[in-house]
C-alpha cells in the first residue's frame, strides 16, 4: 500500500508526453465547465433575488417602514460622494414627499475598507446606521455589527450639529464616543464614515430631498 | 473492504492521522479562521462537504486520470466542488451562506483535500474514498473547533459565541461566557495565538498518544488497507 505522502515521483513512471493526457485534461475541464455553467444558470435568479432581499432588509433597518409608502429599493438616485465615488441613494417617500434617504458610506478600518448603510431623515437626523461589509478582527472590531453589540445604535437621532463637529470622535481622540477594549481603529473609521455621510447630506440636501 | 478497514478510516480521519494535529496540513485555515470555536466549526464543516464530494469524484474517475495530469485534474475537481457549494448555498441556503460564505472560497487553498485525493482517493474504491474524505473533513472540523475554543476562551472569555447565528436559535444555550470580558488575552485571538494554540494542541495530542502506548505518526506515514 502506498504511503499518503503527497508526492512520490519515484513510484510514478512518467511516460513521454502524449496527446492522450491533454485530451483527458481537456475533457475534465469541459465536463466540469459545463456543470458549473448549468449550476450558474440554475442559481442566477435565486441569487439575484436573495441580494435584493438583503438590500431591502438592510434598508428596512436604517429607514423605518412607517416613514414611507413607496419602495426605496427602486426609488434611487445616482450621485458622487466627496471622494468622487459613485453611490446609489435610496429615497423613502410618503405621498410623494421625500421623508428620508439612505446611502452607502465607507470607512477605513483595521483590515481594509468597511461598508455601511446610513439612513437619514429629511432634516438630517440619523435614523440608523448598519455595517454591510467589513474585514475587522472577529471578536474585536466586529462589535460594530448590530448582532454582536448595540454600539452602532448610539448614533440614532444624532446629526451634524448634535453633537458639535469636534465631538464626533472616539474618546481617545477627545470626542464623545466609546472605543472598544483593544480596538480603536475600527470605531474611529466608522465615526469618520458617519461624519462624512452627514456632511454629504448637508452639501447635497437640496438634490437629495427635493421631490421629483 | 472489511468493516475493520472502515473503522481504520474513521479512526485515522478523526484522531490517529488527523489532518491538522498529525499531518500538519491545512495550517492556513486552521490558524486564520479559528478566532472562535464557532468560526472553526463552520470552516471545518464546509471543508468536510467539499472533501467528501471531491474524494468521491476522484475515486469514480480514478481509472481515467493519468498520472501526468492528475494534479491539475484534482485541483479542477476541488475548485469545481467549492464553486458549486458556494453557488448552491448562496441561492438556497442564504442564511447559512451569510455566515459561512466567507470561508468557502478559502477551501481551494487548503492542501488537505488535495493530499487526501493524491494519497487515498486516487487508488481506492468509491465508498472508502468517500468515507476517507468525509472523516478527514470531520477530523479537520474537530481540530479547528478545538483550536478555536482554546483561543476564544483565553482571548475573549467566551465559548461558542454566535453559535446561534450559524446553527439556529436553538443553539443559543451553548453560547457561554467562561471568563469575565476583561480577562481575555488579546494576543490569543490575533495571529500569534493561532501558532501558539496549534503547537500546544499538537503536543497535547502526542502526549495522549504516547500515554496510550501508540506509535507517534510523523507526517502521516501510515496507511489504510
């Protein structure tokens, strides 16, 4: 019986290269390629539907459903943020009037970019913030997720002037928001993202809430 | 194959020739994904599914695969299985996918499935190969859960935190707080902790094997059948 060592060249007689090996490899590639293509087709619609549900769920968390009678997922506006990045703005309306907006904001964390969804009322108050994607250390930086802690809920109802701009920082930087034990960079990044999101609203208020 | 050989496959996979603690394979996910017991468990399970499926396929096609092209074919099969599992879970088990989805693409870079295809499935009938893939995967799951548990307890003071997100609300009860929150040693969750705990657990396994009078298997120089 052969030993399970990964490579044992001495036990394998390498024959001169032959066409047959290429044909075999090609046949396997073709076969599995086909299987993957079929699976991709079969799952395409379901995956798109799940992605839409996810978006709807994350929107529902940052804009209360009582605020709108439209579907914000389909009422969108394409804009450029302060860094020139294109973002989709979702608008909540009641009887045609814009009652709230939501859009993605971005912050730099300990392990790369963090993507969040920020929901604001028409007068610029935070309705809710949720983390959509991040690569922070599990058990440390991931307390920004709502399912792992209520830290992210403390921003509800705050706005650009409340607290004043210089207090929109973690305590370590002289602001008023707690960092977590062992993680300062993550909350600092989230705070910067939210402040950036609020400034974006202030700069584009007319375009965002004007009913069209 | 006799039933005693199946028993050897099970014992080899789960303990005697454990992928992590005996063969020291799959070290990358074993250290990177074990910041908590739940993460280790999820990564292990996803790997076990892919290993069982690819071992089965390689055993089915073993007479067709010539030695010259076997490595690319194995990689092709593992990668195809990973992609299939990824797509299917995203479409039809979306809640589980949101938790495990992060781990699935990482299985391609794990050398444990490839090692078992080469060492076992390439030469054995379909059923033993399937079992070998499955139990090697489950052994991997046990190892990752153990590493994750030690790191989580020492680093964060908890055990199986967020297990209910992976396994369903019924498992809320196994989420434990072992030590007060401020007693955790941060280093255990960071990469050095992965090396420390993996090394210590390898020592523990060898001591247990020695005490049981077993021969230490270096690098898995042991065979079935």
